[in-house]
C-alpha cells in the first residue's frame, strides 16, 4: 500500500485498501460437542451423540424445547479450587476456553488483551440476584461476592486476572453479530498497535430465565435448539511459528434501520468485506451461516449472501444445527466450525470462507477467512 | 501502548492518521437535559440526586439516586417508538439527537460520512430486565412478556441511536461497566482517525435500577446522603443514570462544514489491572495515565485538569490520587468529580466527564466537586478538588478518567483545538 497521507486520501480510497491478514494461532472451544476443535469436528462429521436436555440446578424449570448444553464440565478439574466459589457458567466457559487457547503460548501480559463478545453478561447471575432483591425482606442483603459478576465485562475481567493480561480488555455487545463485531474491534486495535496479540471470541450461557426469554420472544423456529459455550481465538498480526489455524481477512459491519433492507445491508457488508480482503466473490468456497434457526432472519441472511455472491454459495456450514443457537457467541462458533473441519480434514488446496451474521435490529456483519496455507 | 505500533501495522507511517475533533454534545442527565443546561448546573455545583422515584426503594436503608426525572422520550425522538425500546436505549437515542443538533449536522450528512454509534453501558437495559423479573415473581417464568424479553440485549443501546438517526456505520455497544463511555469514545476515535468513518457518535447510557442499587449497598460502597468525593467525610457513591453522547469528526470534515470544535481528541489508553475484580490498582492506573500521555503526545505538566473517576468511596479516591501522584509528582493538576452532582451514572459516567471537559475548555472553567467542605487530609498535599462550585480557569489540555469493575481503566486526553 502506498503511504498516502490521510489528508489526501478520500474515505472511499481508504475504504478499498486491502487489509493485511491476521493469524489465528490457537483456539479454545467449549460447546455441546465437548472441549476443543477435535470434539467439534467429530460432531460436525456426524459422530457423537447430541443430547437435547438441559443441565444444572434449574434444569427442571426450562421451557419445552431442545437445549444443546455443555455437559459434564468439571470446572474444578480445569481451573483448580481457588477462586471458583462464585463462578457462573459464563465465566467458567470463558476461563476454560482461554486456558486452552494460551496453552504453550509465551504471553507478554502488558501487550496482550481480550476482546470478548457478550449478549448481556451472565443472565443466571443477575437474574438470581434480581430475584433476591425482589423477594428478600431485606433486599439489600444480596450477595456482595456475586454482585461484581453481574457486570457484563465480568468474564473478560476474570480472564485477564487469571492469565495476567494487562492490555486492552474490551467486551462487545452486538446481539447475534456480537462475535463478528469483536473481530472487527480486534482488527482495528491490532492495526493501530494497541496490542501485540488479542484473545478474541464469544461466550454464552444457558439458564432457565434465558431459555424462557428466547422461548417467549418466539423468534426461533419450532424445534430449534438453544445452545451455549465459548469459542476464543488467539489473534495476531504475525504468522505463528508453529503454523496458523486460519488467516482472518477483512471484517465489515453495517447497520440497517429499515427491516425491508436487512438483506441488502448484509449484502453491502459482504461485498465490502470481499473487496477489502482482495477476494473475488467467485472465490468463496463455503459460507458459515449464522441465523439458520431464526424465523425471518434465515431468509434475510440467505438472500443477502446470494445478492453479494451473485448466486447461492457452493457450500454452507450450519453450525447451529450441531450446537444450537449460541447468539452472541454464534460468530465465534461459526469460525470454530470451519477451523475444526480444516483441522480434521486439511483441504487439498486453500479454502476461502465467508462468515455472515444478521440480527433483529438491523445489525449485519461479514468476515472473510482462509484456511492455512 | 504506543500510538504508532511497530512497522508491521499496515504500512502506515506515523502522522498518516486523521486528527479527530468533538463537534457536538448531548446530555440527558440528573442535573438537566441539554449540554448548556448541564454545563451551567455543573459549574454551579448543583445536586442532581434525591429520593428514588423509578422503583419502590422503601425497603432499602439508602434511598437516593441521580435520576433523570424530567425525561420524556417523546420530547426528543423522531423515530423510535418508546414502547419498543428500553429506558437505556431511549436515554442514549435522546442524547444522540441532542448531540447532532448541537453539532449542526443532519442525517444526510451523517449517512454520507459513514457515521455509526459506539455506546458504553454497565447494566444495559436494566429497567427492562427488572420489569421481567417482577413478571417472573408474579406469574412464573412462563408468564414473562416476549416483547419485553426481546428488549433485553445490551446491543440495543447503540442500535437505538443508529435506528433513531438512520445510521449505517459501525454500531457497537461496549459494556465495560463504569469506564464504558471512555472505551466507546476511544474506539470511535480509532474508527475516525483510521478513516473507517468521517463522523462517529460515542457515549454511553444506563438506567437507575434495583439490582445496581442493592449491589452497591451490599458492597458497602453507598453514601449515606450525597456523594462527597475527596472529602474527609466521604462515605461512598449514589447510583445514577443518564445518556451522554458526543459527536466525533475528522478535523477536515468539521472544517469543511464550518463546525464549532469543542476539543480535539489527542489520544487515549486502555489497560486492565488484571489483579482484582473490584479493587482498583494505583500502579496500573498510573501506567494507563502514562500510556495515554504517550498516545496523546503530551507531558504530565501540560495537563491542566483531571476529570476524575471520583466515585466518592474511600478506596477509589485514595487510589486515584495515589495514581495521579505517581505520574504527576508534587504538581497534581486540579482533580474534581462531577459524580458529586450526578451520582454515579455507571456506563454514562465517563461520557458525562468528556462533555464536562469539552464545556470546561469552551467556557473557561474548572468543574467542581460539590458537597465538599473539608478535603481529606489523608490524600496528602496539593490535592485541589475544586470544592463547592466551579472556578474560572483557562484550560488547554484535560484528562478524563474512567475505571471499572474488572480492572478496566480507560483514560482519554482532550485538548483545545489548535
């Protein structure tokens, strides 16, 4: 790229600058398929048994719909006993995935940060405490040890504490598109030298109140499963010595206030992501889709992709079929699915993939990814 | 956290980034609605806290909060249906509407500039969640209202702004608790300086709610009556709410349309204590302040004023002053807390701080710390918290603090536009 100065380059010229790739050095996944990319690949390739029942203390209180829960996770085995007293599911998923992602990586704490997608933090924690404030005779006697876990950056903060990560520590909310917004956020921070390396991903937990909220909104198709888990990736500008799991190219987002234009909004995000990745639309081998179980949005996403690519994609990956609806973590799970399959069955020639996401208010985002070369 | 990273950062040489200025302010606050009303109240040291009206606080030992009592969304909003959005989103959208009017920029110009909205929050749509919890208790989980449940995502705060103003650019909510507005400001600044957009809206919003109130009381962090940051007899925070939005614009874009420029965003830094969820760390904050100075290209002696995080808890204020002492030595700039007047507006707090900084630069005054008669001698020599009411002063470069649970520190540096 030529070193044109900002004052002479127009916005449009800068917009089409092809981005430098970022590299995924490692991945940490906690999902209904189990721990890690291998378990996920096995599930995606038709192995393993999917359960549809909720787990946990409030399992009996769930609505009548399938749930793809993370099962049999022994938190103390992974994290030790220290500091696990008030750990909610959300944070335990986040901590366990980050422990895996940092395995064997030399970390410079001052220059390493976290960018994590969330919906509203831990629904289980804040609904429990809120219930207490409304039912206790002395509503101010809520548990002070648990209260700090009600803030939405609690998981991100605890990841930093446990791993000594003193760099930027961002939590990003964007509904269905939150994970892709986190990747966009991370790309900007890395390109400006705000950190040398970032842990980027998304995490989502299930609970009876959250499941009822989904159930009552009626946005999910009949029989569509709810999901949970975490997928976190080490993202850095330099190619990792041990080889990469993927190259991340451009990530673009667009907001569309009018529901009639949602599909066009996604098409714009996809086209811009392709352009800034230096990728032609015919080069996309596979699209990892987001809103495959949501009434109305599913068609919006399909249409937006078709408009941007000039036809139906050659292949699609529907991660929610395996893991259920993981909402703010879905973009991270969509990436994890691609990485899992590439790891299990390395492509003969490099694959270029597209990850898409659309949300109910008009958020749309697209990320271009390449398999390792 | 140097401003220009190593050579690999996309081949950009130093100096190729745009200058970014603040051209519009929107405040929906406990001391008034509108940036000028807000600034006058701050300067006068007015109190925006009083008996809680938004929920039944009769069972609580402490019953004060900084609420925006005169907020009617219909007064401000052209497009959003108040029945479809939560209070936090409505506060944000109203503040955004005020901010673009203040900036003299219209929706067509915003669209052409690729504008979007980056909004911070602590508790998202907490008033909505509180209503759902009440339904749960009354009729069981199966009785909760689906429409209301659809209003709970934190993302809807930034979405409310972009929906109200028909923005198509980056729309992201950053729920990094009580430093969230500063984070949003920083991220929006990065988007504009790197050329992703010519204009961005940034700020934050939160609503007073039962859980936040109960939680801060349970932590032993709640003031008996009013917040008295830096005072010897300070006893904690008073919860607050509001919407704070700033218009960030590339210097060229602002100049081309002849916009008033309140301030230039000189730089910022974000770091994490990585030590404790709720206890701030002086060394880590000091390191964040130094990084912000380096990013902004300023020396400590150039800082004329610090708009403190200043919650008014014994620990926060002592830690914050200790961190400042570590960086500034014996010459700590005047350091005051507008939380003394607004209460702790959570995710909107550092947004209100940034607005106060802009108005202080424009109108030549130091914002005060209200309710302080005797500054705390334990804080050591040379701490000027501007007690009582504002003071006339010509300021050039100011520093805005935001610290949060989780150890999230974000420091923004604003300067008079040269």
